[in-house]
């Protein structure tokens, strides 16, 4: 059976596909590897993921069919690239951005104890929220004290998480970093007190 041609999925179909990636860590790892390696083959992915080629092939096929990955070559071996996912989810007063950074952070949680512990305590939704803080942190508009107070977590946990997620964001969105205006951040801390 051949893979379906490249298409742009309907937003609701994309939302369902994203939920697959969020709950299946292997899918998140594949997406993260494809995003990192740019256009790898299944064989290259299976080497990097320590999984059998058959398993990775089946997972890649599923992710292509769901619109998360796309095949970019017609000749063997096929090469794949990650689609840029950008969904906004609103729940009550809270808004979250579902982007490749969330998938990469989920994939890294398999080998990064700090991320894994945070997800164990706060679930994937907590991680998505923490990424919003980290985006502001990378741009110099947030610090660990503000996040700790607003999320009711220890400052050390907030600082550790912001550093880990900073690395994720700079790998996935390298043009995001800006030099912080320390006086502005400190003034904001004082205003929030």
C-alpha cells in the first residue's frame, strides 16, 4: 500500500494527528528527529532512534498519512521532512501554542530527567504552558521568579525548566533569542508583586 500524497490536512484532522504525537512518545521522537535531521530516510531514523527499521517505517507511514510528516522524494530511499505545526488551543482563560517545540520537548523528556520530572508532576499541558513562559524567557521578557510565583512552583524548578526549554526553543526556533532588558524584566517583577 502506498503512502498518501502530500496534502494539507483539515485543522480538525491535524488536531487529532497532533494528539497522537502528544500521547505517543515514539511519534514525538520521530518528529523531533526528522525536524532535527531535516530530510532523513527511515534507515537514518532507525539508527538514531535505536528502533527497528520496520517499526520506524510503520510509524513514519502513519505520520505521513496523518499530515505530520511529508515525503519529499519520489525515489528510494524516501526522504521525509517535518511539517511546521502551529495550532492554538484555548481552554477557558488559558491559551497554548502547539508547535514543533512541544514535540521536541516531549521527545527529549525520554532522556532528560528535568523535563521528565516536570511532565510527571504537571502533565503535557503543564509542559505546553511552560513553553509559553520559556518563549518569553528567551526573549528577555520573563524570569524564573515570575514563572515560579504564577505557577506556584519552586524558583529552582522554574529556573531549571526555563533553561531546558530555552535549549529546545533555540534548537527549534533559533531566531527567537533576544538580549534581555534586565531593568525591564525587574520592573515587571516589581509590578506583578
